[in-house]
């Protein structure tokens, strides 16, 4: 059974940092692109960024470029999202997502809540 | 990338059909056959229901179908059931990925 379990969310002040983690199981992690998607309270889904199977390529939505970094450790079946210089508008549920190919997101974690507030 | 445009809401009675549009541009929806649709119930993670415009993942009822014409993709839910009441999002490959604005489907 495919499972994606996120952790690391919480309350952080504007300008602060947070690192989200996602542990994958039930599939061969190093053969899939992985993606982070977020959803602000009461709002729609937003693609945050993704990372290639071997970690060599990464892409981000413009609003997080230079502030967020996606990485992965295939030996630990883990995906990460390092978030720096956080803003109120980064407040959202962050989902770890598997890409089955061509941006078809077939498995989602339960999400972890990030709140940026003073 | 701008979000793809979906109607905010759609509704139908049990057994009826409802269609949801997803309008993009010639750079995303119109350029690639990589449109996906997701169903999200309140408080839950989204679920993939259509990929590559028309394909259904294993376990998704054939009441759900997808199509595309030009820069607009569509999701049709036939034989509406109470459990189909949810938010629906489209997404398209566009170099990166962009989601639609979302449509709330109400079963009357």
C-alpha cells in the first residue's frame, strides 16, 4: 500500500523558517518525481514545486522561488521542503504528492498545516 | 502561470449529469493532452479521478469521464450520487503545473 506521511508543520513567525518532511512507503521511491502542493484555508490547490527521481532537477512556482527548496533522500525514502523567509500568504496545508507521470498526482499524503503568524 | 478557469459551482439532482469546464490557454490545456482532474471532500486530501484528459485510474467509477476541445477541458459526472458532492479541480501540464480555480459540486 502506497503511503505518504508528512510532518514538520506548525506555527512560525513571519520571516521564519520551517522544514517539512515526507516519508514514503509501499513503492519504489527513487523511480518517481515527487511534488509539493499547498492549499490555503478555504482556497484552491496550488502547485508549489517538484523534484526529479534522482534529485537533479527541481522546479518551483514563482511565488516561492528563492525562498523554498525541495530535496530528497532516496536512501531514506524521504522528501523535504525547506521553507525560509516565510510570509503570511504561505499559510496552508502542505501535501506531499507522488507524480505518476506528466503531472498526474496519484497519491497524496494527509497534509501538514503551516501557519505563519505573529 | 495563471490558474485555469473553472465555474465556482455546479449542481444536479441524483441520477442526473453535471459537466465542469476547465479553461486554459494554448500554452497549457490547448498544448498538451496532460489534463488531470481531482475530487476533494471536505477535510480530505484530493483524489485523482481523470488523467491524460480521458483516462480513469483503477477503482474510479466510469460515471466520471473527461474530454478536451481546444483550450477547454471538461469533466462529466453521470448518474450523480450523493457521494459525488465535493470540490473538483483540474490541472494541466504547462512546463510546470497549474491547477484550476475549483468547482463545488452540489447534489440537490
